[in-house]
């Protein structure tokens, strides 16, 4: 009996700790006294089911909307801005896009993966913002409304032309990066070729290495070869995209060595040495030019502003009044002379050997 009682107590404790699963109550049609009452209960039950379905659909739509907003927020602001411009001004933007000759080629060379119409929409948006900023900036400096409007118009035109030439600037920058990394990439390929590796594997190794723009271009070259282009066509496409004499010389030497069976590793070593020697000579000339420009830079950024302020003060003392408004003087000192400094720095930067 004690054993039976122990088993019974154990089962009672186990049943007390059992997890109760809440089940959804099953709807049933209440039993009415007449057919009309049952029909009325059936209609109410149908309405409840439809209401639950509509709530489920609303929740699903809400989840889809939240997911779409998350993806929209993750998109770059420039893409969203361009899409907004296209949504409201698609006709004028498409007409303006067709009037730009060579825009698609400029975007391709700059490796900007944006359709021309979307880029034109972004151009207009940036131009509008530049115009508004120019107007507000001039107006806050207490300039007349006409002058502020002129500054805003110049800001719009400047922003438009800047965005139009931006792909060309990016393309030239990429060409400079490719030419700068060319000797290292050529030595990399030559060392692999001399070890018995094929030309395609050597290009793949350079693409996986960290050589900047040239690694990206080699990756695109391999992508073209995977899609069916021949090695010669991929090289010629790379040459056409770069539009550089140095890149063209390398491509011609590689194609000549592959076609006539020359020692490609020695050719690449020789090209790398030639590029390195040319870069050293350009660097020497660049240092000499910078030494000459340094004196001009110091004069325009330090001596000239001081002389300008002294001249304004002397003229004001002699005339017993300010010969120049304070706002104009502030604009000249805060923006004109720094702009001259930036121009000189840009000239020095552009003269840097590639």
C-alpha cells in the first residue's frame, strides 16, 4: 500500500506541474429557439471572422511598410533625392539628358553605376541646393536682394557645371591612381609569370591584392572574360576606358608578347622600371616647382592680407571714415584670401607627378 501511495503522490505532483497550453476557443453557433436567431448568430460570426482577416491583412501591410521604410532609409540620400526629382520632373530631365552628349561614357569611365537620367536629376537637385545656399549666404551678409539673387543664380550655375564635370574629374583621378599603382602591379604580375603562373591567374592575383583602382579595373576585366569576352577584347576595353598613354603602352606590349610569343615577364619588368624612372624624374621637377611656388604662396596668404588691412586703415584715417564697408572687408578677409590659398594649393596638388 505504501508503494501504491508513493506512486499516486508522484503522479499528483507531476500533474500539478504540467504546463497548461491555452487553446484558442472554438466558435460555435449558439443554440437558438428559432431559425432567425441562428441566422443572426451566423452573420455575427461571419463578421467577426472577416474583421479578424482584415486585421491580419492590416498587420501584414504594416510589416511590409516598415520593411520598405527600413530599406529606403538604408539607401544613399543621393539616390532618394534623384528618385524624388525624377518622380516630379521626369519629362524635363529626360529631355535634358538627351541633350548631354557623352554623359553615359563619362559615367562608365568614372565607374559611377548610375543611369544618366538619374544622374541628371541629381545634378539639378545639387544645383538647386547650391543656389538656395548662395542666396541665403549673401542675404545673411546684409547684401541687397538683387545681389543675393545674383549670388544664388551663380551658385545654381556653378553647382550644375560642377556636377556635369564631376564624372570627368573622377575618371582622371582613377587614371592617376591606376598609373601610380602600375609599376607595383606590373612587378606583381611579372613575378608570378616568371614562376610559371598563367596570365589570367596573374591578373586575378592583382585583382585580389590591395592596389586600389587598378585592382578594381582588373576585377572588371576578369568579369568581362567570364561573360564571354576574350582576353584581347577585355584588355582593349580596359585601354579604351582609361584613355591613358601609359596604360595603352602596357596593353600594346602585353598583346604583342602574347601574340608573338615573347617573354612577358621580362617585358613587364622592363615596363615597371621605365615607369618608376619616369616617376622619379617627374618628382624631381615637381620639388623644384614647389620651391618656387612656396614664396608666392606665403606672399599671397600672409603678406598681402596684412598690407591690405594696413592700407584700408590708413585710407580710413586720412578720409576720417571707412573707405570700405565692414561687411565687404569681412567677406574679403574671410573668403577671398582663403580662396586664393585654396587655388594655389589646388595648383600644387594638380602638379603632383602621377
